[in-house]
C-alpha cells in the first residue's frame, strides 16, 4: 500500500512531549524517518524500519546522586533490578513511556490499512482526570453506556474535535477547563494525578476475535494494560453495568440501517443485524458484533514527582527522595494517541487471523444437507 512519513507523523506529533504547559517541558519534534520497507512511497512487504531521533535528552537529570541511591516509589526501578540484576541509569529505560513511540509509529501504519480496507475509525479522548469526569456516574446512569449523550458522542467524535480541546483532549469546554486547572494545581505542588481514556472503534468488521483465551476484549485488555502507567480496563458498560439488571443491560437485536452512500467498502459485507443498545461495547462472546467497540483505560498518577518522599535506598536505608527531571504531571492527554495505536494493532491482528480463516474455508466444497440460517434446524 502507499506509505510515507506523512502517514505516520500526525500521530507522532499528537504523542510528543512539550505540547503544552501541563505536559513535560521536553521539546521533542519526534520527526519520523522511514529507513526500510518502502520504495517510492509504496510498501515492499518486507519489515518497515523507522527512526525517530531523540533531540532533547538530558541524561544527567537521572545521574544525580540522590536518584542513583533511591528506587522511585511506584516506579519500575526496583522491580527491574529484582528481575534482571541491573537497571537502566536514565529514566527507567524500557519501563519509560518513551518506548511507546514505536507503538504509535506501528499503529499509524496498521490504522491506515484498516481505514482504507474497511473504513475503520479509531478515536480516543480523555474521559476523566482526578475527580473531574466527562460523564460522571449518577444513580440513573451508573455507567456511561446508558447515558444518551455519551452514546451520541462516540458515534460522532473525531480526532479534529478531540484536539480542539487541547491541552487535555476532553471534548467539553467546561469540563476541559476544570481538568486543565486541576493538572496545573498538581504541577504547581510538584505532584501528579491520574485519569482515564475512552476509545471507540467504529466500522469494525463483525466476526473478529477468537473463542476462549483470545477473545477480542482480552486482546484489547492485554494491549492496553501493556502501556506504561495503566491500572485498569473496562469494556462497554464495565463495572457500572454490574449495577443494572439484565432486563436493562441486555442489547436487543434490530435490523441494521442502510449504510450511507459513499461509506461502503465493496470487500466488506455489512452485518444484517445490529443492537438497539450497546452495553456490550461492540463485543459479544469475545467476537465483534459490528456495533461500535468502546472501552476505557485507567492511568495512574506518574510515579516521578518533585515532592520530597520518605522511602528507602537500594541499600535498605531510610531516607528522603526528591526526584529530578522533566516529567508529565498527568500522562492522560498524551496517552490518547497511544491508546488509539494499540487498538489499531489489535484489530489488525484480528483481521489477519479472520481473513486467513475465511480464505481457508473458501477452498472447501460447499457443505451438503445444511439448512441455511433462518430456515430452521436441519432434520436429524
């Protein structure tokens, strides 16, 4: 397929540090250079190598005497040392969110294929920061899945709209302003705060996902929880769905509406049925049902903060750590494109698995004596 740096750069730019006053002040351009795997703007089918130079590193921030002595509380400094017997000296190495740059580059390529082949749209946005929620739970709507405004939002939201609410990427002016103010307050105190990102995948083909251990939601959870600083994942109605009865939570089937002209893809048959509601989050039995897939990912407060913290040294002595460096007071706004990229990689894998199955099945002769679906069960 056609592929150039211009296809990858937009997502890299959305992820990069130094975007606003509430992110790390590291000013990286994150410019993409394709090194191999394409020629004259066309992929060759061989591995695609990409280089992104780190132009604004300050390794000395991590080499001060204090940070050499202490594992940072809630960071991977200690667990990496326990596992490998050695650790990276600059900022956590592989455990740093800097490693997500490769995920975003790969995700942008997968997403281009999904968009061109199936019309798939993947959009994520900030759903909460601290105790500020885009759709706060209420007795009537303990989960966003039953909130008509939320359901309307995930049907129409796009990245241009999300990015118009920078720096926090929460698509509501009033809520966005409160979230920004909250992050600024924590930054001023040299502290940090967490939050959640909601992602929706529209026009996803039905039938994706494997039974049992590789259910589509399990693969999505695996991918999302592999992102640094994640602590939770919920699909569809999530935990809030546990507070409503089955008569409310069940998603009745209805005839799928006609696809608007110009939005069809000739190679992709559209489902004949869809669901009236979508508490299932577009996945039933671990397999996509054609409705929008949506999920929420929880991110903890960044571990590295400037406040003095009583903790212990690597040598088991009590002391006080005041961490240095340039760190995000809240990772949520920059996590948005990372979540989108991981979603694209999961759906791409599922598409390849399903297309392999369909191709193998198409080579077999038609089965005889099987009553078509909808005409009753075969005679015994």
